C-alpha cells in the first residue's frame, strides 16, 4: 500500500511541476498572435485565450496541490525512511534495500544496465513516464555503489551517464523542462563535452523560452558534434530557435504598439 502511495505522490509532484512550467511560460511570454496583423479584435481575442488558459492551469495546480496535501497526510503515519537523492519509487520495504546493499558493485551495474534497456524499450513504445521510472531506478542503484573500485567506477559512470541522458529525453517528451535541464547538468558533470547533453538542454531551454541559454548550448553542441551544423537534428533545432526568437520579438513589438496606441487614445479622450 505504501509503495502505491509513493508512486501516486511522485506522479502528482510531476504533474504539478509540469503545470507550473506551462504557467510560467504563459506569464513570461507575450501572446504570440497567429491572427491577421492589425486586427484589434482578433488580437484581444487571442490574448483572452491566454488568460483563459492561465486560469485553467491555476485551477489545475490548485486541485493537484490539494490532492497532494491530502496524500501526504495519509503518509505521515508511515514516514519515508530512505534517503535517495533521485525521485524515489521504492516500496519502503527495508528488505529490498538490504538486498541491493548485499550485491556486489558488478551485480548492481548489471541491474542498472537491465533497467536502462527496459527503459529504452518503454521509451520506444512512447511510454515515457514508465521509461523515466526505469532510468530513475538505475540512478538509485548508483547511489549504493560507494564501494566501487576504480575499474568499476569507469563503467558505472558510463551507465549512469546514459541513464541521465535518456531520462532527459523522457522529460522533454513529458514537457518537464526544468527536470530535463537538471538531468543534463548532472550528465555534463560526468562528461563536459557531451553533445547530447548540450543539445537536449538547449531544446529544454528553448521550450522554456530561455532563448539565450538555448543558443549558447546549441552553439556548444555544434562544436562537439561531428558534421556540426550539417547535422539534421541541429539544423532543425536552430531553425526552431530562430523562429521562436522572431515570434517573441514580433509579439513584444505588437504588445508595445498596442500599449502606445492605448495610451494615445486615452490622451485624445
């Protein structure tokens, strides 16, 4: 029962994080009008749709937080006893933790590889939430490998790196861009010249409307990728980033023009 509550808590926290990120993007970015230029009625209508979306998101966040608070109250009678740094899906069964601790580092590495392969299969089936859980489980096993010798540490870090990169890919599809950036940051701590980490962090930053950071990471990905700008994925991402910057610039100009126009009308009246 406890394990199911833990899973439900993690799911709610993930939902809340995703909703908050979407709300932040709406608040931070002026409305990007797809309506005909110069139409005051169509502009305000599009802007109103953003307000409606914002209200809806705020209501969903409020409901999710309420459900999370109720769930946490139920869990207080049996508090979490583990100290995993990554989001934990364990059942709180201490015998399972003891079993992991009794393994050799090589056995843990083999299990991590298995979790990674399972996650890959789920990801390819578009089951990103389940795939993310597999990668996170592998990352939790890593935390128990404090007794690894040098030869094991190299292999261990490589498996961890792949799990972090794959977890970042999952969070991109799940639209949890802040978490994606965190996974990429950890990956870059292991390999500061990893083009996939820079590329995925660039994409997350673009989707989170942090265009300057996205441009910097994308530039680094170009430098580290064989073929550079000729890479199809990089070409597509550069095009999308340019479009986002142009749309943001255009929307900002339109917003300023509307504000100036409104001020002039008030002065005339």
